[in-house]
C-alpha cells in the first residue's frame, strides 16, 4: 500500500500513465486517444481506449463481485465509501489540477468540485433505506423491501466530470450494486484517477472505470451483463441511451439538459438579486445543466437589469484556469464551441437584437468566448428555444406575470427554474406553476445529497439523490405473509 500511494503522488504530473480499472487492477489498452486542453486547443495527454474485450471483463468482474458486496449491510458498505472519500480528500489538489487541464474551469472551481466529490461520497452513503410495513390487518402482513439490482452502467458528462461521477458511485454502491463507469472522452483522465484511488480500498470488481469513445458507451448500454444504466448528458444522447438499453429492458435514469428560466417579479430586490442571477448563468462558462439559461424581467425594470448584467459581463475575467483571478475558463471542447458560436451568429442576425456585452471570441488560443448578454431577442429564436450550454444569456421583458410563466413553460425541457421576489409566499405560489423538477426562490444552482433531483419532460427520467434516488438503484419487492 505504501508503494502504491507513493506512485499516486505523481498523478498530476504530465507523464502520469493513465490506466483502466478492471477488477481492482490497472490495465493499459492497445489503443489510445488524445485529450485536449480547451485553454490551448492542443493535446496534453494520451488516454487509454478500452477495447470491447476489456468491457466484457469489467462487466464480468462486476457481476462476480456483486454477490458478496450485495450481502454486506448498509453500514459495512458505508465504511468503504467513507474511506474512499478520505482518499479523495488526500489527493484533491492533484485531482483538481487534472480537472482544470482537461475541463478548463478555474483551478479554484476544480478544487470545489473535488471537495464536493468527497462530500457526495460520504453524504449519499449516509442515506438509509428501510423496509416498509404496508399492511398488518390480521389476515396478511405485507412488507415492501428494496433489493440491489446488480451491475450499474454509469456514463458521466464533461462539465463536472468527477463531481457527477461521485453521485452515481455513492448511490449505486451503497445500494449494494457494483458498477462499470465510463467518463466522457473529452474529460476522462480525472475519472480514471478516481478508479486508481479506489483500487486498494474497494473490493476487486465492485468499481470498474473504463475510458473510451461513443462506441464504448453504446456497448455499455446494450451489454446484457448490465442491469441498470445511469446517464447524465445531452437530451439527444439520452434518447439514444434509452433506445439501446431497451433491448434488455434495463432500468434507466436519465439526467439531461435544461433550459432553465429565472423570473424576476416586480417587487424583487434588483440590486441584490441581479448579481446572483449572473453567477448562476455563467457558472462553469454556462456549461451546467441547471444553470440559468433565460432571464424574464418586468418591463419597467428591463433596462436596469440588462445594463447591470452587461456591466458584470464586461468585468468578468476570462482566461486559462491556472491564471490568478480568472473567473471563467473556456468552453470545454471544439464541438460545443462551434455550436455556441453558431447560436450566437444566428442571434446576431435577428432584427432588433442588441448585444449588450461580449458577442465575440477572445484573441487567444483555446475555446474562449466573452460573456455575452443579449437583449430584445424573440421567444422563437434558437437562443431562447434551445439550451445554449455556453456563456450567452438572453434577457426577456414581460408585462404580465401569467404571460411570463407561460413563456417560461413553453419548452420541451423542464429541469430547474427560479423565482426572484421579496414575497416568499407569492414566490412559492409562482414556483408551483412552473414545469420543472426543481424551482428555487431567490437563488439558483446546487444539489444536495438528501434532496431528489431530476427533470420534467425531455430533461430526464427518474430521480437521483435522496431516498427516492437511492431507491431507483434498487428493485422494490413485496413480501406477503399470511396470518398463521
């Protein structure tokens, strides 16, 4: 163990040799692919590309480990996960360095992601599932209990690569399942390191990590040895995941995109609330599923809010995540960069549109776009209808609150939303009319271990987090005992 920890101290070094984790051991792969630093648009590392044969062995290792792992009590599995969380904290800064290199976010944000990773492993492992007595009427005693499903196939996105992986790991494993996890090919390295950190803590086969491209993801979701799929990513990919999982009727949880509205009421504290809205819109360069994507403002305060947001955007420091004082990094990959630029160009072509701040790329290497505030844009434009997933925010005026709610709901997505007002009771009443899985009053962003999270409509299927989320990683079973 001492030898392994000494080697792990080099995980942030450029020449660290990344490996897959299969059955508790590190494995190379015959093929590899480049990992791009989005701040420079150049490759900085090679990532092993898992073969179909490696996937088969990882799934089999997980199946072999399931029997003993599922027999452990919640408290026994909890001790493993808490020890894993301690290990993550020991290597948090080194892991954060890798996250900033491959994802692009400021280093301080990567450190917060690592703190959240350890927190999630601990707090989600603290959740408890208890048997429920449904009936005991002298004729029957009927119990509802929950049993582990088997092997979970988890697929994680590139925007919060390790933090979102931790949610799936903690829930899947504490529920008694084993796991094969595949990170995004855009940000695979920190997740491979997470597997490396787990090898001498978790029993062999309980947690396997394989990196690869989209073909590996499809094989994972189709694989007959996988019992459940947990996917976080885009709506389009989520639909493909659901289709490929249908062949074996796998249980599926999909946490997909959002087009989250923020509605400011006419009694809002505009000076205090506008900076919070800005922060929730431009967090992680706008690359957060639950970030604010649209801002609705009463007509009489419209110019005030537009000007305030524009001033913040102009003073927001954008650059390489390792530079001092940087508040926003680049878009994470070329595909997303091109998509956001295409939406921006479409927006500029709309009649009457005003670009109040930003609207241009930065004169530096990498996928940088200045924070952009757009005014007087129509509801039927791509910027309003689609999830831009980048640092462009439209500000929309309204005269009537009922109309604002209707327009906020006029989308195929329904992940999150927020209402901003001094009147908390009124805010809660408006929130209940919004078609979204989570609606906040006077704040936006954040998830908690004990609070269910998921979306309406095409923003997903099922819930994660909380008892409800933990139960989704288990099968309900009714035990019906007749009276003697």
